[in-house]
């Protein structure tokens, strides 16, 4: 017996749905190559000096089915997020500052999705170098010890600087400042510091040299400009003393006295000699070469000369001793020596006070003119002072000291026997300052030591100081802040800087100059320090509102100091608000506003704040405008097209509004634009059906064709069901009785429920519901990546019943057929089939659709399809 398979109507409906299912393909990126800024960011490179907020790339891809795609950026866990993306347009924006020296490549996961499938790719973005690093000296400070006998041309040190940049921006060359006044040279590539050819160092003339070395990179691009950076450091060269100078006696000539009551073995006087090499002095050994005649001896270590006989045994009144001072080195070499003559007079009574003598005899006032800040240890050779006591022995022994400002000079010798050359030595060079004292006055006091009379005498020492250029010009402030309006004419005064130099004469005259990248538009008066704008300078706060440069104060010898100047250009209301277009067209949906916008290019508030107002409208008293945002909306009493039609007979509902944009500056500027507004009413149904109705409102034949297709499918389904029933009854051996079908009363469903299976689970915004076909084509983005929804060709699917008929007007079309905008994806249809099933509710819906369309066609006199 054959088994006959029975096909139900729901089976054929399922077969129809299966036929509508299409394969879903994943979206993909366009691969536009290494140098492209449009695609999937593969092999993309970006300079590290790219400003934050820059649009650096556009992700671009498509979906094979033409579905809208969205884009995304993701990062590995713990990675910094350098970029953001507009998920619809694919525009990638830099949101974090780049630094190649810290991170030279960035890994980003880019993704593209059509709502159902997502494709992700990991790409590496290379960070290109910009010259944003300055050279930096390493292992500073630099202190070098060089013996004074180092040969000229020999290398003494090597400076080293590093630059983190690559290429020319990371290459370093070296040079010295003040090369002509310098005793050293530097190799521009290696940084090796050498003594100049033909130059010999001398410890006795200069013990320390300060060499300023400069490291400069090779330059490179930074934010579009070629930048060169440099760094400086100071190399301190300490000259080491070498034994090349013989010893020198201090306080010559030497005079001593032996009194008649002097005991044998008493000290007469002390000679003092110092090694001429002050850096590493050797010890001195003293000898009496001749002239003592067995009456005197000298201490080899201290230089103290003593009488070894009683004064009554001395046969001569005056003795002249020749004393030798020899250096004793570590090698016990005493070949370096000097001689001094010591005169010893034999005196019997203490009847003379100490007396000061000049070149022409006794003198109680000595004057000297000298430059300020002499080297410490220098002898005031211009003072020819001799002190003498004509007594003999202890009666001729007295002390010398200076009375006056302490710590500046010292007198040698401090103890004198009989007679001595007075030597005044510089002890504190810094205190000998012309700017503090023009004249230094001291009292030179000589007072006997061991006599009961304590005879003494004084002499005035007057030192007149001469000025030297020992001061650097100094600004009254380390920085100056100034403000100037942007409409100031060329040559306008900006700010006055002041620097003073306490030196006298030409050394105290200050010359001003400016330099720096921000100084191009400014000049400075070299004498007064007044900074003013260039005669041709035009300041514009919208172009640049901040200027920063340095001002230099320099004296005639090139000594200088720097101060920093900050200038702010104050904004002036010199721009009018501007619309993108003076004549604009917009579509207004009743209940929703439209917006118009004008931009004011001024730099600061309130000059760039724009207020909006309606100057003129046709017809009047219909629109309101938000003063701050520029949103235009209908008056509250206009809620439908019927009210609009009562206002005007213009059925197209395109009205003109003249909008004024006015800034808040003083004086205020304004501009106007004409806005043509096309007013329409929101459709009753939302979703793809409403969008399709809006697209076909001007093309009723298109809607009629879709309706005909739907009716044809319904007729085909009916024929197939009837044929199946016929063949089933024909093959049956029995005569089937007329069966009575009793349908269970169904709960009426709302139209929203019946249409649920036609709705799409796809997000849409309000604007898509009212986009007509021509406008939709014009809204595609620059990538053509389908992010802006454009309704595809309507599918041949069963149509929902039309909305309830409104009161018809004579000027309205006879009827319009709502259609579905979009495409049915396989997964979506499968979900709906599983959810809805194939029960009686579905059959009832098909029957109801067919019956409503037949009634509609009969009412308008159209032939039945």
C-alpha cells in the first residue's frame, strides 16, 4: 500500500520563506596600500608631532549585501588609547600625544561590523620621528686638571652629548663659544677638547679657565618647521702648577738691628721666601752665603737670623749678609734658589721711634691708584714704604699692622727689627670693589714690642680705586608681561624693559636687542629698551595671540644677561558671523525643529558668541528661533499640515525666513541668510514602511508595481494550495464527504501584532524615516561605505494592510501603497519563523490581506489582480 504524503498550506508558506533566505556574507575592509589614509590602517605611519585632535585616517570597508557597516578600534589590555573612531564614518582621530622616543609603534585592533558579523584585524601603526629632542651632555659637570707645561695642540678632555632623535635630528656637532678669546679648540665631530696651537698655559697668570661647549643637532622637521636644537655646558679647566719658577723673597730689602744690650743668640730678623710655584710649593731651606764674619747665623727652616756674639764683640757697625733660599723638592734637589741681602746695624740706645720713609725721606701719608679686584696675593708695588728704627737690638724691634676695613689687605712683615721694606698684600679681592668704595683709607701703625717706652708712629695709606668692567647688566625682572590690542598700528609701543650696569663710563652703558622665534614682528630701541611693533606688523589674535622671545642687555665688552618677554595680543571684534551658505534649504517635520548655524572667527568671548533672530518671514508670525542655538521651530499652535494650508494656499509648503546672526562684540557685527523651509508631516507608521512611502510619494507607479507583485504572489500561493487539494481528492479511493470546518474563534490582534513579522531588528534614526530616494543618494559619505542608510529596492514580500483612510482632499492623490524599505536577512527570517510558527494566525493574516486589497481595488475602480 502506498503512503500518500499530505502537504498542508503551512508547508508551502514555509517553502516560500525558505526561498527568500539569502546567504549572509561578512563585511570587509578595503586594502588601499601602505601610503593610503583610507582603508584598514595597514602599514600606516604617523609623525610623532601630529597635533592631538587631528583626523589622521579614515577606516573604509563595505558589506557584500550592502548593509550599513560600523567601525571600531580596540587595544590590548594595559595599552594606551591613542586614537578614537567615528563608528559610522570611520574617521580616526588622534586623542593622545605621540612620543616616538617612548613608543615607536602602536598596535590597534580595527573592526568592521554589519550588525550580524564583525571582522577584526590587528594592525601596527609606525610612529615616525620628529626633531623634538634637544642634545644633552652626559657625565657632567666637566672638571679637567691640566699641567701648565702641557704641550700646545694636545687633547685634554672629551665632552659627549646624546640626542634621542634619529637621522639628522640625532646627529651632533660641537663648537666653543668665544672661540677667538679662548685658549682651546674642540673637534666638531668627536667633542675632543684641545689646547690651541701655539698657546701655553701658565699657572702663575691664570689658574682656572671656563670653557663653554655647545652641542647642536643637525636639525629636522617639527610641526612643519625646520628646528635646530642645541645645549651648552661649561668645562672647568684647572691648571696644575709645575716647578718652573724659582723662590722669591718677601719683604725685601731686609734690615735688622743689634742693640748694645742684645744678648748673644737673640733673633735679629726673619727672612721669608716662598716658592714661585704656588700650586704645589716646595719647602725652602735658608743659608748665609757670606758677610756674617762669624757673628750671625740663620735657621735653615725658618729663615730667622740671630746674632751669636755679644754686641760689644761686634767690630763693625753695619753688616751685610747674603742669604740664599733654596727649594727642597721630593728628589732632594736644591738647585733652584734665590738670593737676598740682609743689612744689620748695631745700635746701642733706644732713643728713636719707628719712622716711615718714602722715596724722598720721612713721610706720613702714602697714596696709590689701582684697579679694582686685583688678584689675591698681589703686592701693592706702587707703595714705596720703608720703616726704620735707628736704635739697636731690641729697641729697634716693633710690630706693623693696618688699621681700617679688616680682611682686605695684610702687611708684611708684621714684626720688624730696626728697618724693613713695608709690603702690603691683597687678601680679599672681592672686597676691593669700585662700586662699593671709591677710596680705601688705612692707618699703618708701627709700635715697639719689648721697650718700656712703646714708641710708635703712624702713616696714612690712601688707595684710590679705578673701575673695571666687572659687572654684568641686570634686568629689573626676569620676565616681562605685556598686552596689546590686535588692531594696534605698526610701530606701537608694547613694553619697556630696563637693565642696569653699575660699572662706570662706557662699561655702564647698556645696549638692548631681542631674538627668538617670536620676535619677528617686534623691534627694541637699543638705548631705551622700549619694545615696539614693526612698522609693517599686523597683529591678528585669530592667527596668533601669544608671542614669546628673549631680550638681551649687553655692555661694550660683550657681557650680557637675558630676560624673557611674554606678549598677549588682545582680541578685537573684527569678524562678522558667517553662514556656510547665504541661501539654505531645509526640510522641517512638524513638531521637530531645524537648525541654522553661523560661525564667528574672532578668538575670544564675547566677540565670537553669536545670537540668532528672525528678521523677516513669509508668511510672518509662523516661526520661532532659539537665540543661542539657532534652532527654528513652528509656533506652538501649528500642529498639522491642515493648519498650514489654512495659512497659505501654497501646497508645497516652502517658506522663506531671513535669519540674522549677530555677535556680542563692541561694536557688534551681524550677517543674514535666507532659509527656505519645506514643511512636511510625520507619517503615521514608522520603520521601513514609512521610509518607503516617503521615497515613493512622488512616484505612485512604483508603489503600484510593488502592490501588483504582492498580489501576484498571493494568487500563485492560492493556485498552489487549490492544486494540492485537487490532487489529494483525486487520488483518494473514497468519496470524501463534505467536511465541516469549525474554526476556533481567534482573539483579535492589533495591527501592530500582525505587522510584527515584517519589522526589522535594525536600528534607525528619525531622519531615515523621511529620506526620499534622491536625497538619500546625496547623503552617502566620502568612503561610500554604506554608513548612511539608503533604501534598497523593495523586496517582493507580502504587504501589510494600508493605514486607515483619512478624509480625502481634492488635491491629494487617489491612494498610495505603503512599502517595506530594507532587505530580509536569512537569520532574521529564521528567527521570525521559529518565533511565529505556521499556525492559523498566519493563515488568517494572509486571508485578511487578500480581502482588504480586493475591497480597496473595487472601491477605486481598479481591475482585480
